């Protein structure tokens, strides 16, 4: 197979240009979402990369000083833009020197060594490798960016570019710099072919990886919205039930307590003070319950003015103690609202899954609901445990 360097260059230009256009279309489709995810900067990096190959292919048409310095500067600027896109995606900030210093160093190096291809390849490769190391460090230092799997594609692309830059520097050190040139009037050499393939593959893998990273985060955000109560910012009923089922499945015979918590006379709060005040009360109750529950306990909004808490490794005595502390905390708190301070109390019904007992979640919910009904019918602002003397 005959591979003409100009054909390979055209393939690179076409690949980068099409990916850039695809990203711009995707960014335009996200207009108005309010989030800066780095897609525009990544598209700008592809645009700069495209210009690198266009300028490189025009060598001989313009002065070498212009084409060599400009191509190297654009390449460094493309790497800097990739770094900026990654930091924007991560919602972090990098020191300005990480963007501008390598670009300035590349321009100075290319201008000084414009007639020394061997030294230019060596020093240029070292600068580009340094930029790629900055990108890799940014990627690996942010745990949130590595929540999914797509980041591995980006990392592979970065590593491939570092290897090919190292290969070009090594070839230049051996005195065969002409083999590492994009176009040199000779038949394509193995180093050239490897370079073209690696750069194209890295561009594809990196761009696909970055787009998938954005998609993975969007999917997580959507799932979070679907599983979170928009008023109280705690898990909604669906999320709570899923996590409660998981807690039951992994308890390994340990006891487990389930508590249904209902705000007393909530309808009166809405009727007298208005629904916005009622929403304030629910939000503040949720905050207080979250603060008082233990770190491994589960809390969610069950519906309306009802909350549900699941306490693993908790028997009846521990559940009564925990529920009483929740009830007392709320009863002793004066809730500040836009309509003034309001007294709020809750009634709590408890059901227990004893040691080594096999219970269904629906059974525990039904028992806690019965206990809650008893608490409300016998005076409210109290705790009742199903199966105890008062339940």
C-alpha cells in the first residue's frame, strides 16, 4: 500500500475538521443549559490542530520562518486549549503559566532553531510532552472526572501522543530528523506512518473520550435529579426504597429499624400560614433530621409531610432512643420562617427487623405506618414502636 504524506495530512485535516464541526453542533444543541463543560474549548483545540496541519502542508509556499514557527505555536496552543477544556469540565482553575508558558517557549524555540531541524524536534517534543503531562496530571488529580470509564480513552490518547513525541525526539537524536517530518519529499518512512496513525488515533480517542465524559456526567446529574426530592434535597421515595432494599439485603442478620416520621398538624400550617411556609417547614425538618441521624442511616421524603428513615444495625431499644432524640430536637426547635417563628412537632412510628429475621420492606413499611397512626391518634408528638406495649 502506497501512503502519500500529503494524503495522510489531508486525512488528519479532514478528521480534525469533522470532529470540530460535530462538537460545535453538539455545543449549539446544549445552548441555554447554563453549564460550561469545556466542549467549546475542545472544539477550539481541534480547530487549532487542523490549522497546524494546514500550515505544515503549505511549507514551501511561504517562508519557513513563518510556517515552522506558526505550526509549532499552533500545536502548543492546541495542547493548552485541551488543558483549558479539561479544567473547565472539572470546574477547576489552573495557573495561567500552564497555558501560556509552553506556548511562548515553543514560539521562541521554533524561531531560534528554525534552521536546526534536529534540535527543533528534540526541544519541541520535550515541550509538547511537558504539556501532555500537565493534561494527564489534571485528569488523574480529579476523582470526580474519573467516575465513569470514558476518561480512560482520553488518557490513552494522551499517552499515545507522549510516546510518538518521544519517538520523534529519539529519531532526531539519531540524526535522521527527515524521517520524522510530516512531509519531506521522500517515500513515507515507518516513523512518519506511526506518527500519522498515532496522532489521528489519539485525536479520535481523546475527542470521543471527552465527549463521553461530558455525557456520563450529564447522565449522573439526570439520575441525581430523578432520585432527589426537589424541595428538601434529600432522596425521594423511589431512591429511598431502593436504598432501603439494599440495606435489608446486606444486613447479614443484623437488626434494622424503619421509622415513619410525620409532621403534626401540617395541614393547619398550610391553611393558616400558606403553602410556601409549609414548604419552608418541610425543608427545615429535613435538614434537622439529616443532622441528627447517624452517618450510615438513610433518610428520604416518603410523600407529603411524611419522611422515612432506615437505621441499620439498630434494635428496638436503639431505635426508640434514636427516634426520641429526633422528636425532642424538632419539638425544642423554633422554626424561623418568613411568617415568623413556628413551633413544629413530629410523630414517629417504628418497625423492627429483628436479628436473623427475614422481612420484606413492604411489611416493615406497613408496621411503621400502623405505629405512626397510633402515635397520631394518641396525642401526637410521640414515638410508638410496632409490637411494643404502646404500639
